């Protein structure tokens, strides 16, 4: 199996650059200009070290001037900043922070970067000594940040988190349960949101549309909206919004009917983008923290029936329409093409089983 770059690319980059950055000073920080950020408060020398792992190639990080972060970090010498553009560099940066026993790890990037940082922290730290985590939205997709209700600009998030951390002030924390994803012969991954079946193909088509029409300004959220509207307009002519893909899904031992499905969505998120809530029909007698929604192939009239629910008018979709929503403790998916995990495309080389179970509950600091 291999990971393809998604909307917040973790593209290949030189690990040598990271190694040079790690040697750029004993405190691990980048060189900064002499400008003082008057709003910052210097860290107490008694505070344990913290780390910022930043992906400079994430969408919004490319547009945000690097000197802004340097000005903020100048007054926080206990914050070690490492660039990381791919999983290998994320792994190296997390290992460096583990070596100094950092007690706060901040991920600056899109959902793919954040997912990689969280997974590597979980793998490398003892379970009873996990550091606090924080997220700065920096990619094309920032669903994780939205779920944590981080509404501030990234620089304000960073400044607020560091000010409270270094002054010893009480920090606002949120505990989030994650998904544990086991893929055939791979190390387990942690994540927040899985998109599979036709939904994964739709995401890839949407990305392609945005890339082809970016010269017209149709990128980001505007490009996604234009693609969705275009697909909706094709439904009266019999064109499906999403093309179905092979996916066999078993939820706590119950087989979801059909081998071809338009949507498989699994998450522990409490909030979804654009206030959409696709989990309208939860079984009250079900257990487990994982939420799953499945829309099978030939879901008759489902899309038009679901539009009122998207705006809060009504609560129930009939299962005879091909819609299934559950809480679950164990999900097994047999997939033959690709799926998306927190904004990154995972391409399967052959049909594989993906097992999803409740993962650890981690503590996040929010500004």
C-alpha cells in the first residue's frame, strides 16, 4: 500500500534539510530577526520544552509569511521548531521532541500533517506520558481543527497557546477519541475521519476539478462548492452524484447489504465541515464511540430526501432508501481501490481489509 499526496500534500522532501534545521542551534529553533513581538510573554525557565512541527508546503502555510511565526517564537526559546514535509520528516521531528521529553506538541498544517504527527506521537511516547497536543490549521482541509472549534487565525492560536503554556496559566483542553485503523500488514494509524467507496472517488474528482479550474478562482471551498453544484445539476438526467465503488462493510458483525456503495464515512468527530451532519439515524441501542454512515448503490431518491435534513428540517432518513447509520465498536471494510484518511489518499495495491476500532482519547489544547 502507498500513500498518495492529497489536498494538503505531504510531498517528498529532503530529510537533509530537517537534519540541518535540527543542528541550527542547541535549542532547535530557527534563526529569527531582532523584532520583538510586544504581545508575547517570555517562557519561564522552569517550563518543560515544547515543539512545533510545521509543514511549509501546506496550502495556507505557503501563503502565510514565515517571519510571522519567527516573531512569535522569538520570545519562546523552549519551543523547538521543525519543518516536516512528509511522513519520514514528521517521524524524525517527533523523535527529536521525544528525546527532550517535550510536554506540548503543536502540529501546523492540514489534516494529513496533523494525522501524521498525532500517530507518530502515539507510537513513540509511552501511553501514560503522552504530551499535550495542539493544532494550527494550515492546509486545504482543516476538519480536525474545525472539530476542535479552533476559529482563530493560526498565528493567534499559536500565540494564545504558548502564552498560557509558558506562563503556567490554566489552559482550555478538549479530549478527543480517535479512530484506530489497522490495515493489512501495516502499523496501526490514528485518525479522525475515513472516507471510502464512491465518496473517496468523489473527493479525488473534486480535487482534479479544483486543480483544472484554479485559474478561474475555483479552488478551496469555492471550488468544492462548484463541483458539488455541477454534480447535483446532473442528477435529473440520471447521473449519480457519486460513482459507486466496491466496498463490503461489516458493522459489529452485521453485514451492510450490497457490495457496491456510494458512501462509507467513519468518524469520531463531533463537528463536520459546513455544519453537515450525515449521522441522522443513530440506533439508540447501539454501543461504541465510532459513527459510521453507509449509502449503498442505487439509493432511490436519497439525495433529494436528505437535502431538508442538511438544513435541520427533520431527523430521520428511511433505511429502505439505502441509508444506514450506526454507532459502532468494530468496523470491517473490504476495499479494492483507495480510501481517504484525514485528507490524505491511501491507495490500495490490491483488495484489502481495513479494520477500524476506537482508539485512544488524547488531550488537545485549544486557544
